[in-house]
C-alpha cells in the first residue's frame, strides 16, 4: 500500500516537472520569436522609408529645381519621417507641391510647420490636411503658409486654454482642433477662455462645449456678414457672457444683442441720410454695410466690401493690385 502511494507521488512529481519544463520551453520560444521580430519589424519600416525616399528622389529628379533645392527638400522629408510624421502624407504633399510648381523653399516651410507642431506636442495631422486641401484647390502657396501658421498658432492657444480648464469626456486632439477652428472663425481667445472656465465650473461635457463654441463661431460669421465690426462683435460676446453665465442662454443673448446693434446702425444711417438731404448734399453713404444677400439701404450704391463676405477680391487702386495674402483673408477656412 505504501509502495503504491509512493509511486503515485513520484508520478505526480514527474508529470508536474514535465509540465513546468514544457511551459518554460514555450516561454523561451515565444521570447526568442519576439526578439527576432523586433529587428525584422524595424528593418521592414526602414525598408519602407528607404523605398519612399528613393521614390521621392526619382520624382525630384524630374523637377526643375536646382541640385541644392532638391537636396534641401529631400533632407526635409527625411527629417519629417524620422520625427514620426506619416511618410505617405509627407511624400503626397511634396509630390503635389512639385506638380503645382510650388517654390522649393515654400515646400520646406510646409513640412517644417508640421514638424514644429509635432515637436511642440500638437497633432500635426490637421496641419497636413490643411496643406493638402490648399494644394488640391491650387491655392496660392503664400496663402497656404499663412493658413497653416495661423492654424498652428490657434492650436497652441487652444491647448493652453484646455490645460487651464478641465472638460469632461473629450479627446485632447479633437478638442484642440475644434477650439482652433472656433478661433479661426472669429471667436476671440478671451471669449473662448470664459466659455471654457464656465463649462469647467459647471462640469459641462465636451459635447456641450463643442456645440456652444461652434454656435458662437456661426454667430460671429453672421455678424460679419451683417456689417458688424470685429470690435463690436467682441463687445457683444462679452456683454452676453456678463449678463448670464448659462451656456444655454449665452447664444440667445448674443443673437438679441446683434439685432440691437443692427437696429442702431440702421437708425444712425437713416439720421445721417436725412441730415445730408436737409443740408443740400447730393448724396450720402449709409453707415450700414451690405448684407450677405447683397442688398443695401435705399439711396446707397451697391457694394461688396472686402472681408464682409469671407472673400477678398483683387481690387485696384492707383494701378496696383492687392492680393488675398495682403488683405489677410484666406480661402482655406
């Protein structure tokens, strides 16, 4: 009986030993495979990068750039890829830039802006998308540079504002991009800061904040179309925030204040016109600018002032032309 028990214990120990040995061997095998796969993965990535760079060299070879310019663009692309920027996006931008006959120094500015954003902790994807959008629309390269510089700056401001206020249920990159767009569409940093502060204090979710900031941007653009100046728009927004800190009522109050501002401009314009008639003046231009529909007050000549409709037509004065880049407007909104 004792011999049987002893044999069973020995068999059990042997089985356990074999099991442990098998597990150990399996663990060693998996570890070995992982160690082998890491350099293979690195080699595959390096091989892809080398292929991309080789393709770019061939593409640059067919361009009219000087040897120095070709090397400059190639080195910039290599730096971007090494810093973790998508090789596909980088090569796409450079190829489309060459097709659009963009100056090589401006291609470098395109890529350098994306590199700078990434190194500063800001997502570079929105900037890359803005570049690709501009190239697809064949926008002047100087305007693309202005647009991405402004985009980059707005994203930095948005990031800093978010760091000062905790907003629930939001992804950092998405929030920064949305807030940057609001800044680009006329919502001032001061107003946006107050909105985020109120939202944080009231534990508002990101969805609520996003809706309000987008509505503020829409109201701001509408105010511009109605001929309200930027300084007045800022005052209207601040008045609405001071009057009520409820997010639900802020936009409603802004709408009321905008209507009051328009009524005041109409009244002022009418008084000025009457005064001009009484004084024997042949004509008097109203203070209120054209609306987005192009209508004007009676007695005024039709006009479409630059900046009120979101576009900046080329105008002439004294024989010189003024481009979009000089007027500050951008077709990349």
